[in-house]
C-alpha cells in the first residue's frame, strides 16, 4: 500500500506539472496536440476536442506536444495560434507554468496538512535515535544500518531520547573519524550490536545516515485559518531553502555528493516508508518532491524547462531564434543525457533496495 501511495503521488506531481504547461497554452488559444503522462508507447489514450490525452509505458515524466513538434502536420506554419508564432512573453509563460504549478501544489499540500492533520504541538520521545535514511557505500550502510532502525546505545551506554540523543550520537561520530564505534540497534523487536567506523572527512567523522529522535509528533486543531496559512508558509520556506541549498551543494561539490543522488526507484522506496508512518509524513513527502521537481526543471539544462527558457532568452537578446539545427542538437543532447542518467539511477537504486540485498544474502 505504501508503494502504491508513493507511485500515485509521483504520478500526481507529473500530471500537475504538465497541466501547468497545458493550461497556460490553451488559456491563450495556443494549439496543443497531446497531453502525455510518461514516455514510449501509449497504454491508454483518448482524443477530445482535437487533443490526444495519453498514459504511456515509461513513467519517467511527461510532456505536452504542440503541432510544430510533429513534422507531418498539415497546419500552416504561419498560423498565429502555433506556439512558435506567439510573442516571447506568452511562450515564456507556457514554459514557466509547469514549475509554477509544482510550487503552488507544494504550498497547497502544506495547507492541506494543517487542515487534515493539524498543527504540530510537540514531540513525544520514545527513546533512541531513528534512522530515516542511509547513503550507499557509507559507514552506516557498511555497518548494516537500515531505514527504520532505532539506535538505542553507543559504546555500551544508553543514548537516551529526544534531540539530545541525536546530538550525542552526532558528536561521537564527528569526534571519532576512522575509529570503531559499537552501536546498539533495535530492529523489529530484536536488539543487535554492530561495529561502525565513521569515515574521516578532514578530521571529522561521517557515517552517511539521516537521523531524527525516535518518537511521535503530536498535532492539535488549528485555532483559525490564518494559523494554517502561517504554518504552511513557514514549512514551505524551510523546504524551499533546504532544496536550493541541496542543489547548490550538489553542483559545487559534485564529486563528493554524486553518490547521494537518488533516482525514481529510491524515491518510491522513501515514499513508501513515509506512507507507512502516516500522519504528516506523506504531506511533507509530496511537498518536498514537488518543490524538488520545480527546482530541477528550472535548471538551464537541455530537455528541461530551464533549458527551453535559455533558448527563449537567447532569442530575445538576438532578436531572432537560433538556427533550428542548433536547437535540435541542444535538445537531442539533453534527451540522451536524461535517458542515460535515468537508466543509471534506476540500476543504482534497484541494486540498493533492502529487499534485493536480503535476497542476495540468502
């Protein structure tokens, strides 16, 4: 059920993104040929008002097609309702609308969290430190830690609970590069003790795991609608800032952070785990992925909205578009890069799934 929930959320985010492009186009009277979720052969399709709506085989995004994308169309190339013949401002709105739609969706989801789940009103610690994520090939993964584990002891001493327990563990890891730590783990009612050796990064230890206090977050009914909006704004700003920081770190320190990049399989696995936790987790997952999708698409890379915006900006500065062969080369290189990166991430993520590791160990 958790995997299904995660898949439905990802599908929703793609539909909303493409709907942004679609609605921005049709609201301005621009011709649209098709609205597609996924790539490849169509599994389901329906023609309505001259537009083909299709669900396709490969669920790695989606696209809105325009007549000029199809060389065999019989529409006059000078037709004023073609996207390419519209003013720069109208084309810019169509390109930006997908990113805008995902940003708006994230905020709406956070408002929905306040209305459905409530406003956070404290945290009831149950003892220990919860492992919420493990980076591949890092010290935590090599020690056998898995998402969902609760760390309850360190070097024979109990960790306690709450944020102080997390800080105790973090301080111990940072001060013990290349030194063995004995960690006590509680997993599905069983207690294990495993050695873990933090990596040495500039004299500071690192294990490659996401940690949070183990316990239950409490919620209360909002006092009024303004409190819901205020909380949504604060959460939105925090997620947005962390997302931008994350992308900036990835770009400026790619060599160190490339191994932390996750693909669609890992995202679904994370979403499934959060779905099983219930509460506000699924709302936050939806908002987080929606904002990440918006920022990713805004990057000035071929095949992404940001790349198309770069071509539009160059056209505005030159007073005319780049030669078609240059535009085609730019977009085709992006397609090869996108498909190649997707394939690599899927293989990487699949090989790291907990279930696969267990099967390989049997």
